[in-house]
């Protein structure tokens, strides 16, 4: 069976077998440790209530600034929403106009073909 293979093929198969064996061994070790640890692969931190309480004892100026920023964000959001609605209306009107133009072009094209055949 090995008489058909040259030395390069045998070495390639051996190297691939060695790499596969090493990877299998590493993954076996990793997953055997995880069963005991039972921890997620990536730890994510969750916000605590301490984050919300941090601003309660801040100066009035910071609280006013924060309220102003929320109001500004709300106003900008409303402005963007209204512009999106206006854009949707314009797109709808443009689609209708394009459909009318295509219909008119098709009617004109049909009329010119009909006249051309009748004359010839």
C-alpha cells in the first residue's frame, strides 16, 4: 500500500496526523477543565445599582447638564423622525411619478410603433 506513495505524501500525512492529534488533545484538556469550572468563556460584567446611584450625590450643575443632554437627545430624535417621515413621503411621490412617466413613455412608444406600421 505504501509502495504507491512517495516520501513527500507520507510525511504530509504524518504531519497532518500529528497536528490533528495535538488539537484534539488540547480541546479535550480544555473541555475537561470547563466541566469543573463551569464558567463562561467570556465573562461579561453586568451593571449594578451602584452605577445609577453614582450620580445622585453629584452637584446640581451636573444634574442640570444631564437633563439638558437628555432633552437635546429627545429633540434631535424627534427631528430625525420627522425628517424620516418626510423622506418616506418624497420617496413615495417619486415612485408614483416614475411609474406615471414609465406609463406615458410606454404609451408614446406604443403609439409611435402603431403609426410607423400603418404608414409602411
